[in-house]
C-alpha cells in the first residue's frame, strides 16, 4: 500500500500587488507606499507585500488630478477627498434631493 499523496489547493491572493498597482497608476512604488502611510490609499498588508483593491486605481487617479490640477499638498488632498466623499454621500441621499427652499419670484 502506498502512502497517500498530499493535495494542496493553490489560492490566488485577493487584490492587486504593489508593483502591478503602481504600473497601472503610473506612480512609483515608493510614492504609493507613502500615500498608504498618509492614509490616502487603502492597502492591505500581507506579510511584507501590499495589496490593493482594483477600485483603488480610481482613487489614485483622483489624488493625481488634485495634486497636479490644484497644486495641493498631500495633507490638503486628504481633506479635499474627505469633503468630496461627503458631498457625494449627501447628493446620493434621496431625502436631501427635494429642496425645502423655493426660489424667490
């Protein structure tokens, strides 16, 4: 009788690795690490590796637009991103869609 063979399930880790993410965004990996450290990007640590959700590419693009278009520093970008997210939440709230104020005639 032979010894039973072991079977290993190979599972792909979720998320995009740092090198692939930085290539998609056009950012240097050290800048991406800095954005994660500042809390502007959400990255999950798996050992020594950083992984990102695919939707984080859009966030990185938004950060780049704010940085180049308005010339903001990274602390200000964090504040502006928070304000923009809050505006989107308020606009998406159906209770706030109807205005209580009517224009003066």
